[in-house]
């Protein structure tokens, strides 16, 4: 049987996970706004520029993960 402390620690872990996920999404939304403003003033970013930015931001993360976050 799990005691109170185990449940509290798990809840705190989930809360921290959700907080990190929300912060990450807000950061990605902010990046999407920056890109949109840049592209409105200049030309759209090339695929090479997008891939370079994804590599810098996400390292070796799969492209599908990175592109899902930036699709706003």
C-alpha cells in the first residue's frame, strides 16, 4: 500500500512535468510568432534554415518532434 508521501511525491512530479511542458509550449509559440514576423517582413525561411534551427534547438531529436512544436 502506498503511503501519503509517495502519492504527494508523484503528484509533485506530475505537476513539475506539466509546468515544464507548458513553459516549453509557450516558448515554441513565441518562436512561431518571431518566425511569422520575420517572414512577413522578409522571405520565408528555407528548408535548410529551418533544419539548422531545429538542430540547434533540439539536437538529435527526430524532425517530426521539432516540426510538431513549431506548427502554430
